[in-house]
């Protein structure tokens, strides 16, 4: 009996199997700067679109990469800064991706905001940006579906108040699947890279 042959054959298959394992699992999955939540069972875009009492979005989101964020019109810093950032991001995208990129702003302050005013505000940044103000019932549904934390401060002597809210942007691919949470502090260049990555998928 050739013991050398008996030893070498299993060793060959062991090494071949190990090489195959390393090759398969060393293929790095596409990496993102944002928080990758692909496969999440929450943040359903249809809940945002279809649960409205009135169809308030003017843009068609079918087949588009969609960036959704929540805020309010009296927001002193994040919301206007975010819209400015999204303008820069959109302008840096390749034309083909840019034409299929939608930005949606949803109000968390239905007590004061009106959809007509919100649309006017977001379109002062980009004519194709859109959004709406959900009623209190819809907002309650969105809070659960999007894991939102919304805290309204006490009113001051003039009846004004602030609303603390998440500053993440929810990024969806062209199949309406939630893929990434983009932190507000992430750079414009990194945001552009992630959107390009999602849009090509």
C-alpha cells in the first residue's frame, strides 16, 4: 500500500478546500461609510407613501434611489444645513444617478407645519426636492416604523418650541429596500460614494 499517496490525496483536497474557502470569504462585501442596515424589517418606504390620507408626494419614487429624512420648518440648524448638504451631494453625483435620485423631507411637527409651506421651503434648495407633513395619526405610525425619537420642548413665552429628532438620513435603493443610515456628520464626499454604491447595485 502506498502510504505516501494515501496521505497526499486528502492533504491535496484539504488545501484545495481551504484555498476555496479563503477565496470565497475574502471577497469583501461592498463597504460603506454609512451604517449598513440592509435587510432591516422596518423603515418600509411604502408606509411613508401609501399610508397617507392624501397623496401628498408629487414625485414618483419608482426605480429611484431615495434619501428620506425627518425634520421641521422651524428647525434652527440641522434641517436647512441638511438640505444644503443634499444639494451639494446631488450636484456631485454622476448625471445618470443624479437624475434618479430623490430627496424627501418629512415633517415631525404637524402642529405648526403645513405641506404647502414645507414644499416651498425644500424647493427653494432644489426644485425637485419634495416632502409633506403627515397628520398626527400618520406620524405616530411613522415613529414606530422608522424607529424615530421625537421630543418636543416646553413652549416659551411666545408659544414657540423646539423639536429634538433623529438626524439620520434613510437611504433606499431603486427597489425601495432600506440600505443605509447616513449620519448627519458624515462628509459630502463619503455620502456621494455611498449613494453611488447603492445606485449601482
